[in-house]
């Protein structure tokens, strides 16, 4: 580096400008064009390369995976459970099972797909009390020819009928504001389905005793962790209506109680048999 202290002019400063040739020389030493071309080719062929390197790629859509440790020539059975959340409005579930068997020698076998299975999703909303609409009837087929296609309700009854429709369709949040205007069993049912168990229990305590109310109270008590109270309400409901014994397997809150209490299964069987 040169320091100019004085007696110099601009002509003493030399400008060494880079030329095109200089730039090419620099790029030859800094960029590996062969490697760049190779990488670009690999990028274009990445899918083909992946297929060669990974003959059995991970299948994201597969819900259950199992490895066979059985001895060759012997049958084996895998039992597994797959849980699905029940969302608002879910009433039916169709299941079709497809599978693929992959061997260590890279061979594959696809068994025939199963028939589509239809499951009906049980819900407490199936226990809607439609008789509560009777108080809003102003004309029926028996008393008025205008009601031949169905009962005629007051405006409040029309609104209540819409709330029961929403409740049956498992649209609980839409039904609740209407049902809360006239609290009854159906309101407690809607509160239960939304998880407002404390509020549902308080309302049920105020309602007349019948089999529906006792059964719902059993479910609410079980969800609150009071198994003994749940069993009391469950037995009371079944004694009033023995057909509810057949309903218990559909509600895990209650069916899970049976093995916890000695003799409960036998008592329910006696009730179902009318003894």
C-alpha cells in the first residue's frame, strides 16, 4: 500500500480495472460447473432416485401397521383398535378396509378389500323427549282437517320443534339458546352433550322423576365421577323402563360401571327378564 503525503497529483493514482477475461478466470476457480450440472440433473430425477433407493416408502395414509413375527407356514391374527372422535352431526360411519403385505424380499401382496361396513353412531341425543311438544299443539289431525299433514304448533312450539330438530341432528350449540328459554329434560340433555354436567345435574334435580330423567342423571353422575350415584340412577331408570337395559351397552359411561360392581350384571338381567 502506498501513502501519498504531498506533491502528488491524480495522475499518480493507477486504476486497475477488472476485465471480462479477469471475471471468467475468477469464476473458473470459484464455480464447479460440472458439479452444478450434476446436482441439477439429480434434482430433476429425484423422484426416480427415491423409487430406486426406497422400494417400500412410508405410507402416510396407513392407520395401523403391524410386523409379522410368526413362523413361516403358520396363521397369525392381529387385533387392533382405532379410535375416532365423534363430532357434532356425526350419525353414521362407513368403514372399508384395504391392506398391503410387504415382504423382506421386496415382494408385495394386496388382499381383496373388505365390504363397506356401516356403523350407526349412538348418542344420547337419541333419547330426545318429543312428547314435550304436545303442550304447544293448537290443532291435530284428530281435531282439525288443516292439520292432516301433522300437528300445528304455537309460535313457541315451532321454535321448540326447531330446537329438538337441532338436538336430534347433534347440533347442540345451536339448540341450546332455544332450549334454555324453557328449561326441561331436553335442555338437560343438550347441556350434557356439551359437557356442562354440573348445570345438567342441577336441572335434573328439579324435574319430575321418570325413566328418561333417571337414565340421563346416571350418565351425568358417571361423567362427574360419582359411580355409586350413577348406579342408583341407572337401576331406577331400568326398573321404570326395562327396555333401557338394552340401551346401556351403547353408553360406555354406564356399561363400564357393570364390572366394577359385584352383582350389577345379574340385577340388570333380572330387570330385563321382568323378574
